[in-house]
C-alpha cells in the first residue's frame, strides 16, 4: 500500500467541531484566542485504509498554517482559502497503518514559534470492507454531508424546489431536481439520506439500501411513502425525519441528549417557523463544540438547506442553533436562534438512521401510518408545517 497525500482548497462557511484542549493551545491563550477544528471528524471514527480521506479544517483569522500529525509524525501541511467568516483548509490522506492513531491538527501564524491552537482526535484505521460495529448509519450520513458541501453547497434556497441535482436510485429510477440547484430543507434531509446510500453502496457493494424501500417511496408524496413523512405531516403523525425513518423500519427516535453526529433533527422556533437538518454536534453558549451532552449545552451545530434564494447565500450550508432559553449569543458563526427545546418529539423531533443490517421490514397500513397521539393545545401552538419553512435563519 502506498501512502499518499493530497492537498486541495475548500471555501467553507461556519464549521466547527471539538473545542481545542491540548496543552499547546492552553499555553498560548495569553497571546491569542486562536482556534482550529475539523468539521468532519469525530473521536473514534473508523477510516478505511488506502482510501483518501479529506479533512475539512477551519481556523480563526490569525491562523496561516495547519500542520497535520499522526502519533507525532508530520503527515503534511494544509493551506488556507479565506472567506468572510473563517479560514478554510483541506487536507487529504490515505492511511496504510491499521489500528488506532492520534491525529493532531496544529495551527500557526506567521510569527509563532509553537502552535497557537491544536486539536487531537483518535481514529481507528480499518481494512477496506471491514465491518463497522455500530447500530447506526451516522458515518455515511456524515460522508454525505461532506460530499454535498463540496459538490452542491450554497446553490440557493427555495421552499418550492427540491434536490440540487439528479440522483440515481441504483437502477430503479432517478430522483429529479426541480430548481436548477435550488432546494429546501426537508428535501435536503432526503438528499442527505439518498447520497449516503449512494456512497455506502459504492464503498461496500451492498445494494440492500435500494431493495428495502421501492424507488416510488422516495419519489412521491403518497401517504404510504416515506417521502410524505419526511415532508412533515401532522395528519400522518409525522413531525420530522426521525419519525419517518422510525416508521419505515430504517431508523429510530432518539432523545436529543443521546444524539451522535450524523443524526436528524426537526426544529420549531418561537418566532413561528420550522426546519429540517442534520445534527453535527452539541455546542456551548460560545458556539464551541462539546463532545457530549451536559448542562453546558446551549444548542447544536447542524448541516442543512437554508438561507436566501441567491447562489452563495443559501442552500446546503452550516448553522449554529441556539435554544430560545439561551438567548441569541454573539458568535463568529451564522446562527439559528429561538429554537424551542422540548422533550416532545412533536416539537423537537430527533433520531438516527440504523445500519442497513439492522433495518426491519414493517407491514404498515394507512391506519398504522396515522397512528399516534394528536398534538396537545400547547404543542399545536408551537408546531409549524413545511409551508412555514422559509429557510431564513438569524443571520440571513
């Protein structure tokens, strides 16, 4: 196996993951509040050997260079591409050493003797085709997020349009776009899933993701199709993507506190609108990522389709969402404030897609699909249908 390194540039909007904690970053705090994070990497993530993995890195304005190390050995440098809010870096690497290793991303400015900030993440490099011991499909959902960001990001938001591009559902049909790149949020969640299926089937050769539900179920809004439930319909007792995947046997509802990167969330806002997104991390009041849920959680970071109709100002991108009880703090990221925190799955609909090996066929009648408790008066006042998903967030 040959070790290879690729460099490329990626223009990024507001992305972040783990807060910097290594000693190098702490030692330099008196000099700067510099930060560096990787937006598509989580602790204990499994990475396939010899397949180039692209790491998307963001850093604060003073950072000029990011060096990447594996167990202390320099793999190479990533170079920057400035945007109005953050500096984006991209670093690609194919691993040939199996097992656990610590990846460290160190950030420097032009004058720094040592790193101003650093992030270390433990990864596990596995042989190609090795089974991943997880009940969930989150790793491929995250790959889909990275793929859509790179190839179909920020093409514009339109509540009446769907899908950024044509997507083949294996050889069973093609999901067709309606807006020349424009899309909206519930369609964005569906596109994340279908893209994850595409990446999974190409990587593993497993076609089960296409055989489980027929093409039509993803393509039309009939009550018995999963698409109608992803589109949010209280008459079908579906309040978000999590409900949809749970009903059709490919996922399950999971409490917000137990979500992992690559989960699905549908939100409602106190200001009178809703949204459908992919969860990436918990965040604190400063917008910094937290590795797990705690009383420091003030919201969450997400990927989805939102913003304005103008290319570059809307479409697939990232936001930092803050619950209404935490106000709308000033952070150097695009925000989505006034989100309702609730234990009710009807107001904060949360869940994760299962690994295809765990999918279970369900014989659902139309009565089954509508079964469930109706909205309470309190929930009814705060729940919003897709017709109110205008895509605008706080900083749009």
